[in-house]
């Protein structure tokens, strides 16, 4: 496999430079870092209508614990006034897994994730769904939480076809996690439409990523195999009334799903990871749909490297028809962000770039900037500390 290795500055040196502004002359390619130098974690990045970026994740401080964080930047990666903004229920820890820019950010932001509540008589915590609607300046408009005596967490959110938002994650019942999909209204009230996709033969199910197709939704899930060990990638197709049709993609392989994108009319690509005895490889499946039916699925690409785990997190379709996949290349205790290009058509290998440094880097998300190129979101760690990183590259992934 052909690939480039791009060395980014070491974490320690960046502690003195990560707040520095970037001039317009530097804006085509940059690396920016955000956080409090404790254990900040990146989750989601979205390009805004004004060319900037909305980033969400988890911020940590010794005296406050984990907080849901929203970072909004200009097109050069510089943090806008009023941000970062932090949200939580009073006295509780929380985190954001997904951000939805409303009307491209002009209407504010929905953040979705979790809030942790102490369990009475125990040292453990129980997680509830936690949602925050913020204005475009970062001011909190409202917050909502939904939960039971066991865990519920939202992993991804999109705007609904009608109005409001569609949420995907998991709900724990009796020690087993089920796929959870629910719709909410504009002001955060539940629509009373919910989907708990239960597998009576399995212990775990998770809904990881939603795609609004304009007339319905596709949701990538991970599901325990029925009657045997391991997990499958499961794709659900449903409309605004949450009546699902499902398709299992993986058969005998042990895989879990992470993302889905549109490839063409009634044709989609699903990203996941295959686990075997020695390593993890990223995989891409192509599916075709007719109405609410998924009529065909085929494995079209595998991303692997000798003696390495290649963990795919998110991908996008570029303007020239390629796919760009971001993830984490892992060997032992060392991690780097990888950017893998796949050519159009049958998705043959079109090159890989590794972003490495003296610290560890984990890839989290990817998006296409308004002015061209690629933007990568990740977490950069050094010993017991970590920061959120944003990398803007050229169309070929070069810095």
C-alpha cells in the first residue's frame, strides 16, 4: 500500500501555541488544538454555511469533571467569541457525541449525548439521554434529559424530514443494550415515537449513525449475532413514522458499523470494522434500496495494514467521486490518525496518509470545507492529557 506519513508537532510544544491565531494566508491548511489540557475528547465536526466549523465533544476539568462542549470557529479554525461553550445539568457530568447545525448554524445548534447521575447506594453512575439547544452565539435555549433506571445514550443526531430531530443510540434493559431511535420536536419534547429494536437472543445492540435521505432514514447499527458469538453490521431503513425494515450485511464475519453515506440514487456506502483474531480492518459495503427495502449488499473495499489495527470512524464522498475515510491506525500503545482515499466505482485503493507525532492521535470525524480540501477531527493525547485537534488539508490530504 502506498502512503505518506505527515509528522505533526509534538503535544508538549503545542501547549504554548494552540491559542495562536492563524492568518488568512495560512488558512488553506492548518492544525488547531482546543481544550484544557486534561482529558478533552473530540466527537463530531460539521461545516457551517459561513465556512466555519462546529465541533462537539467532552471537556474535562479536575474540579468540574466532564462537560458537554461546543466549539465554533471561523473558516481558519480560530475560535469565535463566546466559545467554547459548556453545558451540563447542575452538579452532574455530561458529554456531547453529536452536533446538528440548524440552518447551517444560523439557527443555532442541537447537541446530543449523555448526562451521568449517581446511583443511590453505589459508587457507579447511570447515564441518561441529554440534549441541549444553543443559539448561534452559544447561549443555552433549553436542555432536556430522558432516561430510566438504566443507561440511555445518544450517539448521533440529524434534523428530521418533517420538523425536529431524529436521535440514535442505545438503551440498556436488564443488563442488555438495545438499539434506540427516537424523534423529538423542535423544542425538545418527545414525539412519543420511539424504536427499540430488540433481539431476544442477543445481549447488545447499538445504533451508531443516521442518514436523512430526504424521504426516509438509514441507520447503521451493530447487533449481536443470533445464536453465536460476535456482532453484525445491521442497517435499518425507516420513515418518519419509525416503521423499520432491516438488512444484515455481514453474515459470518464479526463486524460493527460506524457510518453511512449516499453514493448515488438509491445506492449507499456503509463503513464498518471487521474484527479477527489478530487485528481490526476497516470495511466498506455497498447497499441498494427500493422504497423501504434494502435489495442488495456487497463488500467493496477493505482497509488493512500488516500488524496494524485500522479502525474506520467516518467517511465522506469528495467532489471528484472518491471516498475519504478517517480513522485510527493502532499498533500496541501507539495510535495515529489515518486518511484513506478510495477511488470511485469499485472503490480500489487510492492512497493513504498517516498523521503522526510524538504523542498519540485518534481520528474521530471528517467533513468537506466550503472552500475545498478536507477537514479532520481528532483527539491528541500525551501521557494523562489530551486535546481536541482540527486538521485542514488539501484535496489530497497534504498539509
